[in-house]
């Protein structure tokens, strides 16, 4: 699997800020119509990689390729809108290493996600908005009372992008010690709880 070639220059721009950890005052960023970009090693996300195979080693001093597995590229931007709550957008791309649940071999997953958020000053305001909102496609609420750690948002987005049962498009089932193919058992995603709203501060 591969990432969009049309975004290659964008990934190169993100790599110019490799290893940074942006902590953003979101209201200020939105007021300026500004944004931040960056890139980081997937292996640095402990919650993401807890149940994943070892991710490729990524070091800036070894040189980075904008299509390199194990790198996470991201951009966080915002804009104010007259008569509406502030909104922000998070774009994330990565190539992650997963375990195929059919053959039990390693596989790569290309992640290309863009999420939108509506800004709220307090958690109480965000909770009230969630209770009133019945559109599942509506932007997530984001509490911006305190500066937001963008890498935590990036990690959440990557976790949500993981398939419940990752599989190669074509492969043979792994065999048990008795020589019988392993019967696939759909499992509940441990990340399902993240589908609620974000309250990073």
C-alpha cells in the first residue's frame, strides 16, 4: 500500500520539522488562520504500538524519505468562521506495520486521514454539544481551554484508523501446530472507546 504521490511535497515539508512536539494554543492559532506541520517516528507512540509489531527504525540523521514506512506526517490548522464556532483540521499520513490476522505475517497499512474538530472552551460545553448532536458525521468536539498536545491528537487519529481485523488482500491462513488452518475470530477493537470526543488539554 502506498501514500498519495500528490502529497509527496507536503510530506517533505512536514519532515523539515521532524521530531518536534507542538503544544498549541488553539484559539490563537485559529485567530491567525495558522497551522503547524511535523513528522515523528511511529515507534514513539506507545499507545499506538502496544499491540503492533516493531515499527521500522526512523532517524533523521540517517535520512528520511517522504514514502518511508515508520514515519508519521501531520498538519494541524485552524480558521475562525463568522457566526460559527472555531474549527480545526488534522491531516495525518503514515505507513504502519501490522500483523495480518489470517496468515499472521507482517503487513503494511497506509494511513491517509483528515479529521475536523469544533472548538469548545470547557469540557462541559463539549459534553452538552455531544448530547445535542445526532449526526454521526459531525466534527468531533475539541476542548481548547488549555494548550493542546498535537501529537496526542495524531496518536488518537492513527489508533482510530487501525482496522479491527487487519488482513492482506490475498494470503493463506496460518496453520496450527496440528497442521489445521487457524479459524479467524473477529475481535472487539481495543481502540473502540476512542471514537468518543477528544478532550485534550
